């Protein structure tokens, strides 16, 4: 089981998303994040998925 989990988590470094890995491993997203951090994985920057911000006007 650990080899399968380790292989799946390496998918993150290949571009897979944490939610995809969580679904594949049947773990929660939080657990996958924790496991990735414990393994010393360099995390990609988070994307802002919220509503678009209106640019501020310059004075």
C-alpha cells in the first residue's frame, strides 16, 4: 500500500492536482497535503479561484 501511495503522490510533481490525488488514493485533500509536506515535496503556488478583482485606478 505504501508503494502505491508513494507512486501516486509522485504524480503531484508530474503536474497532478491535490484533489485528483486525493480521489485516486481515497484520502481527504487535507491528508494528501499533509503527506506531501511530510515527504518534503516542493509545493506549487496556490491559484486564486475566487472572483476576478477589478483593477484599481491610478491617481
